[in-house]
C-alpha cells in the first residue's frame, strides 16, 4: 500500500504583504501530479490546511478543489486533519458531503465517523473516537488510521474527559493512543498515526519551529515524545514543523514532511517535499521524500553597500528576498529607491548602520521585542521608508500611544 504524506499547506498565507495564492495553486497542482505519477492509494494531510481560522474564498476553493482531485472520484482515500492554524469546526463542516468522494476531515480530536462507501469503492469498516479503519479497492487488508488533530489544552482535556489541572496530558494521550492501537492495530493491516503536534525524541534534539509559526503547547507540555507512539503503529505522519525531518525511527518512523512552500525567511533556501510511504501488514514501513519544485525560493541576503545589493538583485529574479544593506549612514531616499527598483521580490529591506568604530551596530531590531516601543517604531519606519523618522513623526507616534481606547 502506498501513501502520500503532506502537511502545512497554509493556504491563503502571505509573505508579509505579498500574495502567494498563485504559487500555492502551482504547488497543489504538483502534489496532485505526484499522487498520480506514484499511483498512491491514500493521501494524509497532517494539519494546517489553512493559514487562518477565517481563510479567503480563494483559499477555501483551492483546498476543496485540490482534495477532490487527490481523491480521484472516490478511488483514493484522503484523510485531512486540523492543525493549530485551522478552525476545527470549519474543517469538520463539509465532512458529510466530502466522505462520498473519499475525503475524510478530522477537525476535532475524537471524531467518530458513521459508515460510508465512496463512489470509487472505498469503505469505512469501523470507527470510534480518534480512530478509523478503511478498506481500499484492490487490497484484501485494511488501512487503520489513529488521528489526533491539534487542540489546545482546554479543548484536548475536554475531549479526552480529564480535568486540565489534575493530569499530565502527555500521559493521557499516551494511554489514548495505546488503547486504540491495542484494540485495532494488529499485524493484519497497515497502521498509521496522523497528528499535528510538536513531537520530539525525549532527551534529544529539540527541532526549531519556523519564525512566524505559532508555538504549540499542550497541557503545559511543549513537546509530545516519540516514545509515546504505541507498538503496532508502522508510520507516524506528523504536521507542524516546516522542514522535512525524521524525529525518530523507533518504535516506527516519525516523520515531519514539512510545508510545500517556504513560508518565512527562517526557511530560506530549504528544499520542500512530500513523503511517499510504502507499507504492508506486519512489515516495516519504507519511506522516501519527493522533491517539490513549485513556487519562488526565499533568500536572506546581506550586502556591504548599495552597489553590491543592486548588482546581486538585478542578477537574481524570481526569488523572494529579505535584504540587509550595511552602510555608514542611513539610506537616502534615492538609494532606497534604487534598491527597490532593482528587484520586484524584495519583501523586507533592512538598513544596517555601521558605528563610528567600524563595527556593525543594529539599532533596536523590530525582531527584538525587548526594545523600547519608540525604538521599535523608529526601526520599523527605517525598514519601511529607508530613512530616519523626523521629530514630527515621532511626536505623532507618541501622541497616538497616549490616546486611550
């Protein structure tokens, strides 16, 4: 059985104020092509379908259209769960109609499907809260999916029936997964865990979350441990982190497939993938990453002077770029204009002024929220306008701060 694992589509997401829906259309087309070319039997989308709780019409249409194409008339199973950027109720809402076409949405942690048969012959054999078992056309053994979408600690405790203050939620989640696996995930079928959580190896390396990603905290715990994955599970399809990585290989491969596009400059120059998984009952799952090539790459570049910046930018079209320009004085309006006109993909222009000693001296970066609010505004103004805010502008800003809502 061959499964395509993807996640963190973040449909509707912008890069600062730059629209990226065209790139997202292209990469969704590419994922559909990969599913067809690799003849996959099922697709799992491990959360963060949208970027916001209230996505745009374009993002909604792109999601439903892509999943419909992936499902191939109900001949290919699609399981899509909610991530921390998704509204669980929005994800669950189209499920009744979607199931007829082979698309099963899981917005809340303890979704329990009723029986279903798709137009293409996929059958839901049984389901209980947090678990579903399917029979796919052409296979005489089932595919079992333990599915746990993201939920904050309050919602997760309510779904799992525990008091938030009185329990270590990791232990409850371990028990929940273990009970489902013991009951259903024997060696007579293919067994997957699909979840959108911050998973790491206990005592091991803590993977970094993307710069603009919302950190996940569940029941006071920053991480769920890979050792919590129960025996019987053959592959854990993870969502949340945007870089492709294998968290652990025991008791089974636990893999973040990453986002299909680079969504922040912390992901600059990262390759992006989907993961193809092959599994059979009682065996060890095999997996390989499949490179995605759609969308503009992201680059973080620092230049010594305006001329160096303009020369590089002119020779590198087709890329989103964060530009830092080190100069002896703040950029003039003419210099700022020359840089911005040299490239249409500049997302952020950061002037870096050298101190009298010659050492680089960054003044109150907008990324450093410990800075004084006036200094933060001044740096924001420099980055947006390429020059110092004058006394009148600073006075207006201070006046604005003093107005009570």
